[in-house]
C-alpha cells in the first residue's frame, strides 16, 4: 500500500513539465538521478509513466472528464489522476494498486477522496466510456485530436 518511487518520480516530472515548461527528457533524467538507487525496472516504469501520460494526455483527460470536472482541479491532483488513469487504461497495473498509488500522491484528505472516487469509477466503468467520435460535446476536429493523441 502506498506510493512507489517510480510514480513519485513521474508525478514530479509531469508537474515540472506542466508548470515550468520543462523538457520531459531532461526533467526525467534529473529526477531519476535525484531519486538515487532506483532499479532498472523502476527507472523504466517512471519513464513509461512520464512519456505515456504526455503522449495520451488528451485521451486521458477525455476519459476523466466523463467522471469529474477537471478544469477546477489543482494541477498536482490532475497529474495524479492522469497517472492513475494511464495505469488503468494502458498498463497492466492491478486496479487497486493504480488507484492507491495515485491517491498516495495527494496530501489533502478531500482531494485524496476525490482521486479515489474518480479512479475507482474509471476502473469499474472503463468499458462504458464514450469514445471521442461518439461524444456529443466534441466536434469532428476535437474528436480527431483526442483520438489521435494516442
């Protein structure tokens, strides 16, 4: 139970990219060095999480927006949700572990409950998500942008 080092590294890197416009490769290299003692597997997972979330941000946000209002969500919480959603939708991480790790990234109790609820709902309902093409909120261009962000 709790957060693992690769998830912490990925969260820090993704926050730096979003807040400061940092280049992912440099921020990731620096964060992995700063974490010290990460195994090869942990470095690989941190790398996969960072690049996977960056590559799929639009589609992850589209999926998450079906379950929660994200535009008022604090950036650290939004990044934790994206990491959890990426693990649930694109990796073979067990549902409980993906949810628990994302929740553990957040300090505030109310935000922890929010992340837990959204990701548990995503895990249970991922088969019922509306595709970008079938989403009435999206025009053709926006649907194409979401669909091809993968």
